[in-house]
C-alpha cells in the first residue's frame, strides 16, 4: 500500500534535479548567444557555441523526462 502512495508523482527527486540542470543549461546557452558582439549575432558565440549549449540543454531535459525512477 505504501508503494502506491510513493508512485503518485510522475517524477522522482532526481528527475527534477536533472530538469533544473537542463533549464540552467538552456538559460546559459541563451545568455551566451546574447553576449555576441557581432552585428545580428553573426559571430562565434551567436552561431556556434550558444546553439550547441542549447541543444545540450534539450538533451539533458529529454534524459530527465525519460529517466526511470527507482
């Protein structure tokens, strides 16, 4: 009976931790993109580094959602 009460939540504490890490990574990627000094964000930060970090953030988010709870 206590197992049913535990499984009422969709995600565990560890899932939420990974989700926050993913959100932080996404935010970092957008901040890096905004720091580009080239016109219209056409430099290295706006075209290469920022989008790579944003994609990494989405991968972390997918991992957090699909990770099995123990």
